[in-house]
C-alpha cells in the first residue's frame, strides 16, 4: 500500500508522479487505485487507497507484519530501486545454487533409498565415495548420505511446500 507523505526539504529527488510512469496500467476501484507497472521485465504492483496517482508526491509504503513481511519488503525495495532508476536486484524466491543442489541430491538420495539402495551406494553415486566398507564407516559422506535421505523424506511428506514461499519460513516445521 502506498500513501503520499510530505517531503522534507532534501527529499525532492524522491518525488514521483505515478500516473506518468511508462508501462503503467492504473485502474480505479472502489477501494482506491490499483497499479501494475511493468519496467525492465519486472511487474511491480501497488495500491493507493487514498493518494491521487496523477499528483507528484513522495510516497510511503505500509506493510502488514505478517508471515510474508520479508517478501513484501523485498518487493517494496525492488519497486523503490526501479523508481530511482537503479537495478531492482534479484527476484524473490531464487534458491542459491548450494541450496538448490542440496534439494536435488536429497530427492535423488530418497529415490535410491526407496528403490532399496544402501547408504554406501548412495554415497558412491551421489557423493563420490570410493573405498571399502571399513573406510565408509569413518567417512563423513556416510552421515551426509543419511542426512540427504532424511531431508528427502521430509520433502516427500510435505516439506516441498517450503519452496513455494522461499525465503520465508512458515512455522509449519516441515524443513
């Protein structure tokens, strides 16, 4: 939600006339104005319950402090950066490469375990273990293979839903 605020003397560079933005789809509704601004391949959405979009103004963002605050903060920051002609930054929900690889390995380990493969075989195929049974007992890849399978089981039992709202962690305990 955007609302206009009185600018201080040094805040004149942040004054914007929303209705003049290129690529803006602005619609009047019973609860105010709803805007969809598409710039540089990004769709920014905002709501103006009281402000007049055709007037030059300094805007404030109001966000509810709920479970999605982090995502809304990220979206507000991207909007602000686009309004100030800066790179908006990465989109929300992009998994870092290492975490993405962990999820992939977990599901592959789970598939192997459900097909009856041993932890040693999983470690050999997925983690590059080479050695004897005795070597495997003392190798850290033994525990990593077990953790991968356990994580895969949690994902299978509903933990995959955490990926829908990444990076926000809901209090469901399915991690």
